[in-house]
C-alpha cells in the first residue's frame, strides 16, 4: 500500500569507436531503459474497496538499442563504431504527435449519456410528425418511388438512394423511439441500478516520429518499422435515483429549444459529421439536467503502445559513410481523475469522422440529387402541385409533391 512508487533502470553497456589510425576508445552507454512510476493508491483490492481517487501510472521499456557508424577515406583508411547507444540516464520514449483523448472522450460521453438518459427525443419526432405520416402513406410513397424510378436519368440510382435515406433517417429513428420507449417503461419496474460505465477503444493513432535518448543526445526518427497503439477512455458515474420518479421527462424528450430547433434544420446531421453541434447541445443539456443527481464518478485515459524504429543517415559528401541506430520499445500511459460533477462535453472542433455507414449515407445524398434540377420525365397527375419549400427541406426523403385535398 502506498501513494508513490518509481523504478528507473539503465542497463550498463559501452560504445566502441575506432578512428582511422586504429585508436580505440569506449564511451559508457546503456543497452536497455526501464521506467515505471505510479502515483496513487496501490495494494490489495479487497473489500471494502478504496474510494475513487486520482491515479497516475506510466511504464516504458526500450530494448535492442544497437547502432553502428562507418566512414572511409581515399587512402584506404576507415573509422567505425558500434555498440549499445542508449543514455546512461534512463529516459522515456517520446511519440509525436502527442496522445490526445479529446475525440475518445466525446465518443465515450455519448455512450454514457445513452445509458443514463437514453437516445429518445419524442419532441423531434412530433415536430416531424407530418413528414413521418407522409412517409408511412403507402399510396403516396408508391407514387413517389415510381415517378423517380421511371426517370430516364439516374432514376434507379436515385430510387435506391432515397430508400436508404428514408430508412436511416426516417424508419430507423422511429423504430428506435418505439423500442426505447417500451424499454424505459419496463426499466422503471425492473431496474434500479444507479451506476453507469462507458468505454471507447481506438487503434487508429499512428506516430509520425519517435525519440529515444542516446548517450550523445536525443535521437529522432521518422522511419517507424512497426507500431501498435491502443487508446481508450472510460467514464463511470454513480447517480442518486429517486424511487418515486417513475416518469422522468428528461429520458423522453429534449428540454432545450435550441437543441430541438437544430435537429429540425435540414441536413444538420451532415454538419455533425464535421462539427458535432447536435451532440454537444444534447450532452450539455444532459450534464445540466442530471448534475444534481450525480453522486461520484471518474474518468480514465489509457494509451498502450509498442513498436520499433530505425534511424539511418548516409554521408553524401567526402569522406563517405553512414550511421544507423535502431531500437524497440513498449510503454503504457494511464491517468484517472475523480469527477466532482457530471461529465460535460468539450466545445465541438473540426473532426472528420466518416465511417463506412456515413460514407454510404453521403453517397446516397449525392445520388439523390442527381438530375434533381431537371424536369420530370413522367407526367404529374392532376391534383399535385410543386412545393418548392418542402422540396428544399425534405429533399433527402424525396418528398417533392403534396396532394391537394
């Protein structure tokens, strides 16, 4: 049991240098660096468990740090050196760009809020009720699909695109609301859990340069032979549950008019692919709505990595030669912080997050616009008139004409 523990080791070795005249000199160096540090409680995890507290830990291990150097002159003489090249003072490996958990935190907060609050928002569903009823009207949808399909230019493509968009942004959200509504009613009867935990793992980080400390100074390399990095963020909260509150309006609808208005803006979901304004508004509302129910919580950030690097420098001017250095490394960074308030979102920043699903949705949007400025190749039946406003607003659902009653 303790609060601070450190362990720094540099395995002694030497660097041997032979000049062009045969004189041999050696320089103290190290073949391995091992560093370990933790700050916070560590010890038995037996009941009663320790209270949530701040904790930091990092570990680095650098091995296989071999290097060599060679130069030759026109008279046949040469100078060379070889050996282990790490510094005699143990030092951590440095990866650039630095680890950044902002995007992971935003994604983790989304998952946590889905558990605490749920993903329902019947206010938006009600505001779009007319569009939903229009979408569910079989007669009008058959007409719309037939009209689009029979167009000479891009008819088939636009029909398939419309079907996908209506499912992704019409049918799927409606079914999700119905399912989550039933689940919420059942949850109040069966589940009184007040602890929530969410975690997101990402393996997309790729270092562009690596630095290790050699006996002659920092050695930087952009030639990374292998790299494996796993980053994660975990959020955990304990909430006070009101036993008498069987109908929590916060779980059914947004209470922020700005959030509702933004969700009703055409193609706002496309803007969220780059600046997640909708997610920021809802997560900020959740932090304010559930702040007084918050009892305790924590945030943990983790980065575990391993890899190898090579630095090769040719001498392109006389006397010719080269120098090369290589090393393998692995490490761990972990930080946990106790939360004093329900976790709030960070301000949205430019973040291009286009997965396969979003790429398909974007392609469907573009396909749905193909030939949309031209005149229809199919005669519009009497009783229908063009509605330019609805065409602008609901083009993603291909709701172009309104029937005169």
